[in-house]
C-alpha cells in the first residue's frame, strides 16, 4: 500500500496554491491519494500561536493505520515537520522551510525519515543557511535554486523533484 500524502500550503495561501497543486498533480498519476488541508481560517488572524491548531488540522487528515508522507511549503513545511513526530510518517518533502517562527516557542524538528528540501538561495523570509544547516545535520537531500521564498520560477523543478522523491515509495 502506498503512503497517503498530506500537502500543506503556506501562510496566507490556500489548498489550491501553485506548489501544492503541482505536487498533487504529480502524485495522482503515480497512484498516491492525497489531502490538502485548508488552514485559511487559522491564518486569517496572523497569530503564530495558531500553529498548534494547524498541526491538529493536519493530523485530522492522517489515516490511523496507514503510512503518510507529509509535504508543505513555508508554514506548511514547518507544521509538516512537527506533525511528522505524531503520525506514521515515512517521508517528508519540505519547501522554503523556516526552522523557527518568531513568537512561537517550539523550534522546528522532524522525524528522521527520508526527507527532501527545496529552498531558494534568495529566500527573503527563511534564511537559506538555516535550511542548509538543518539538512546537513540530518544528511537530508536538499536542492538549492536561484529563486526567492515563493519558488515561483521553479514550480516545474519542484514537481519533478517531488516525483523522484515519491518513486522510492512506489
């Protein structure tokens, strides 16, 4: 049985956001079922203390007796990592990863499972050096591209990287 995918959008984005939509479009033909939680109501307040509610909402989509792969962009990556410690997570795909959120007490952590990061060299919100340090400490795969936080010039690259990542679970 293939793992179930949970694809999490970034702050002030939506389940129909470009990157998570591209990931879903890649996963479906490969035979992976997925869910895209909607966090917009939680994000509307801008209150970082709602991160725990975001994690809880993600966990509501995780099957109880099946493996999951968590993927997300920015705040979606942050909550995916933290949620990975609470479910049968077998893989992580993280884009534009923040390793800390100002005003939120917990620092980023994630289950030690096959993990791929995609990050922009010019990410103006999440310093690339922090993502590199996180990946280096765990010996995770990381792809660095000449782009900013949104990775909008590399959506196709992100999708191709995700397809390669998923093949190990096929």
